[in-house]
């Protein structure tokens, strides 16, 4: 439920040890995404006019948003939400003509 989710978020913010692990997880996830984006830029797969850090942050927050949407709207398939977002993101960043 939304109340349970809010309780989880409160715990993340309230307890230093949890907050530190949560932040570490997200920084590692961001770094991984950035490595993939940088590789795509280097190999000409991703448009060269897109900034690596900005795109990586967009992808990271998009993935988190997908999960939050699925939690709030369990009747919609998580796979569908992710695929829809990835398809639209790819149309924006792809170097394909």
C-alpha cells in the first residue's frame, strides 16, 4: 500500500545506515548506467549531442519512476511500463536514421 511505501521511505531517511546503503546502491547504479551510455556514445550508437551525465540521470530516474508507477498501479505490467519507456527513450537518443 501507499502507506507502507511511505513508511519505507521514512526509514530510509531516518536511519543513517539505511540511507547510506540506499545512496551507495543508487550511485553504483548511476555509475553502471553511465558506463553503458559512455560506451554507446563512443561507438556512435547514441547521438553525440547528448551529455553522458544528463542522459544517465534521466535513465536512472526513469527506471525508478517505472518501479514506483508499477507499485502504485499494480494492474499495469512492470515489463510493459519499462518497455514503453525504453522504446521512447531509444527513439530520442538513438543515432539511427
